């Protein structure tokens, strides 16, 4: 028994020298591959801590080493966590090709992707995202005041790199949730925007439009803002936050409905690949965005009750302000008479002399409407 244990330990030692032939020989003689040192490292975990040990890692994987062996403790985790932490993109790709699970959380509740982003390892971030994403590609993001989008949307769009990826969970039996991640460029390791899709609404524009787009709105953020909105100054700050809590995206090339449909399908958890990664084959993704009604601009999650403001649309009830997408549309522009937004937004537009958001006529007065 003692001899068998010493052979297992010897495998660990040979890994530190990347002695591939010795590792194969010891394993042929009955040595195990999962010996754990006093720091909790297996031979494979050790091999994933240095770039010069990549060949040893490949040998261990080919011999059947546990690719998801877990090491407890601070800054620990699976072999993939260790490789990602050190920016070893070749080792990361090797582990992923042998079905390493990239969604496992370490004791600090971080996935390997989280670690790579925090460390700034762009190559590792791209490698993991390319392996697990349901969508990736360049898109156009519309930004700035909503009112300006009506008149010059081409002046308020920028190219961004967009991916949709599943997130890690400490509950391995539950289905995966999806995140929409936006980067300013492919050279960035840290995203500019991360939006949890299970907390979001997906609003698709009509397919007959020449330049269709989609709006993704974080529902939870909007609920919090609605509760805390108590003054005009606070409402203005809410408008700024709202632009961070909603995204309007279009295909990279105008009219490319194929890419836009691919993006929308991915938001709903539908993968386009014939052979998805093993961890996606054994689990389901959670799609919280609506699964149909492509020709409607406003969509409602199937599990949610219909909001009152949508139920009352047909009978003249209050609608959502198109500018801040927060308060109800409760004010009218004088003299044109358009009900174009909430009282706070329209007063701000009047003060800046921007004109009615609907017809661009001068606004002499803003009057609040009361529904009975």
C-alpha cells in the first residue's frame, strides 16, 4: 500500500519537471493520477499553474486525469480556475477541449471567466467565451438621449462586441442562467456592460423595418427606480441610470436580419451549434425573455402578470414614458397636444428648447394629465 502511494506521489513530482515519459511509465505501472499534496493540489492542478507544464497537463488528461478536480480554499478551484488565474490561454484551451466545466464556482464564488476578466487576461476571456457562448459578434449599440434617436440614430450608434454566455451557479442541479455581455472592443478583458437576461425583457422591433433593432430592459432595476423616485432631481438621475439598465442593439450591418435573429434566439437560450459543450448538453439554460411575438414591439415574460399600464393602453390609460422608460406618460405638450412623456422629462426638454419628441414643434407649456 505504501509503495502504491509513493508511486502516486512520484507522478506529482514528475509533473513539476514536465517529465512526460516518466508520468506515462508510472501510470502504466499502476500509479494513480489524483494524489493530493498538503496544499490540496492534484498533479493536473499543478500542471495548470505554469506555462512550461502544458505538455504534462496534456499527458495527464490523455491518461484520464480528472479535469474538474476541485481544490478548496481561497483563490483555489478547478484546474481551469488555476490556468485562468495565471493567463495560460494554451492550457485553458487544452482543458476546455477535454470537457472542463467553465461554470464551476470556486470558494470565492468566481468562475474561471470571472477571474480572467478581473486579471485582465484578454486571450483567456476570449477563449472561454468562444467555447461557451450562445452568441458572439459585432453589433451596433444605440446610446444617448432617447429623443435624439428619433431624428439621427446613425449619429448615436457605436460598434460593440456582444456575447451571450451562461453564468456559474453554486447549485449544480439547476438550469443555467444567461448574461448579455458588452465590450467596447475585442482587446478589452473587462466588459462595459453585463445584463442578467433572466431579469430582463426583450422587446423586438417589427421585422418590416429597414433597420430593425432590439431593446433589452432590466426589469429589476426599473422596479427599484420606481420605488425610490420622489423628486424631479432624483428622476433626472434615474434617466441616466436607465440608460445603463437598458440596451438597444442592432445588427452590425444594416438590415442583417440573420444576425439579429441569431442574437434574439440566443437571448431565449436557443443554441445554434450542432454539438454544444458537454456542460450545456447535460443542463438546460434559463431563458426569461419572451419566446414568441416577433412582430410586437412590447413583449411580456410568460411567467409574469400583465402590467396594468399595458392593459390600459387600449382604453386610453397611462403608458410608459418613451424618454426615461420609468414613469408613466402623463403630460401633454402645448400647443401641439401630443402626450409624449412624463412631466419631468417634458419639462426638461422644454427648458432645453428641444421641441416636442413627436412632431418637433416648439413647446410653450407642459400640462400634467389626470386619468379618471
